C-alpha cells in the first residue's frame, strides 16, 4: 500500500508523516517502534482508516526524519504533540495526563473536534541514568508552570 508522505519542520527538525483525514473521527497516532518507519503500518492502516483519522510519523532518529546527535523519548513525545498542533491549528497545548515507570500519556484538546490522546510505552526504551522515569504528574506540572512564568 503506497502512502503519500509529507515532511514538515517540528521543533527545528524535518519530520516525515502521513495524515489520513476522516472528518469528525477520533485520531489514532501510529508511532514506529524498535527503529521502525511509517511503512511498518501499511498492513494496519486499511483496517482503521474508515473509522479513524490516522496520523503516522517517523519520529526523530527514525526513518526519513532528521537524526540529531541525541534522541530522547521525552523529545519524541514533544515532537508528536507539536506535529499535531501544526496539523490542527485550533489545538491547544498538550497536557501530560499520566507518567509512570512504564508509560507516558499525553492529551491534546482540540476545540471543535475530537481531542487526541496518545500513550508512549516506555518499557521498550532504554534511558541514560540522568532521565528519571519516577517523575510524577505534579512534578511535571510544576515545571510547566515554572517555565511559563
């Protein structure tokens, strides 16, 4: 199945993605795992495109997207949220709903359309010792407030 991919700048990097619109339907964000690329979803997309809007991307350091010197999972999550903000001009800033040692869940509110929520499975990633998975939602929100002031 051939997909028309696009490139856009997200947080200063070129990110490759596909966006299959489906007016008024919930969005599914497909993220590659294990160094994969958008094409890994070719067999899955036909089963979902009737009932969902599909957004798939090569995250930083994956596929045809830019590969900066360092690739951190938290930057990848921010890239997904920023890409959705670019594609959905009305969307508000992403909000971290849940952080555990196993996953990170982010919600993006889109007035006038369906909100988007995505979860990143952290158990598939390895982290350097500087990144602590034990961060709580309260700590993240405090840091966001501090950065906003």
